[in-house]
């Protein structure tokens, strides 16, 4: 049995595959597979947009953002990012989604994690290193999100946790630390929103 590679495919297309065996003298009848839907892969080997709802994406190596400070853009609901302990040089952003999860990674950017219009999601075992703006930023109507077992280290300047949009978000470092610079106007924790729990 050989692998057949065909590159002229688009995500969302439906295909049927037909094959038959032959020994040079005689051929079997054609066998048709059930319908196959083309989908994107879920291994992360470079910074990318995550658009496959319901998928578990797994980071397979260290990642570096090249064109912006963002490495992973979460753009679909009900998905999981498994960092597998790898480091990302670039933030994780989630925009307009719900019920997403990111876990088990070290992030070394200006921002570590940005949520915009993101609801009912969980983030755990994150290490935010050398933050120079906002470690975890919850903004623009992001509600009921949970953050556990994380640490944040501020680099030259910046804030640890910054909540300026959304309610009922909870943060539990689970004994880990938010380490700042002890300078004015840079907060370990800042919130303008109701029912934020630390």
C-alpha cells in the first residue's frame, strides 16, 4: 500500500477516492472510499491562525513570530492548544470565540495572552516571561474566563494581569508568582471590571 499525495486541495472540499489492485496481469474491481472532507492539520510547527472548531492543536517545536508580536491566533470556538512545554516567542490571541483552552507552554513576548470578546474559556500552566506590555490582557467584553497555575515575569516595563473589558474572570496563580519591576504606573494586577477574582 502506497501513500498518495495530491496538493491541489482546499479546506472544506469533499472528495471520494477510488482505487484498485493490479499485478500486471489482472486488476481488481474499483473500490470507492466513503466521502472524505479535507481539513487543516492540527500539528503546530510554526506561528499560525487556528480556525478548526473542536480541534486539539499540539505544538511540536519552539515557535517564533516573524511579522508581529502574535504567534497563535485562536479564531474558532471549542478548540484546545496543547503547548507540550515548548516556548513561543510571540503571544497567543483569542478573538470572538468561546470555550477554548491553552495550556502547558512558555511564552516570551510583549504580551503573553490577549483575550478579546472571548468567553467561557480556560488557560492553565502558562509561564509568561520577559513581558514588556501586559502579561495577560482581558479586554472588550471577555467574560467568565479562568486562568490557573501561571506565572508572569515583567521585563523592562509592563503589567502582569490587566482586565479592562469583561466580568466574572478568575485568576489563580496556584502558588506561582507575578514578578514586577516595582516602578510607578506598572501594576501586578489591574482591573476596572466587576467580579474579577484573584
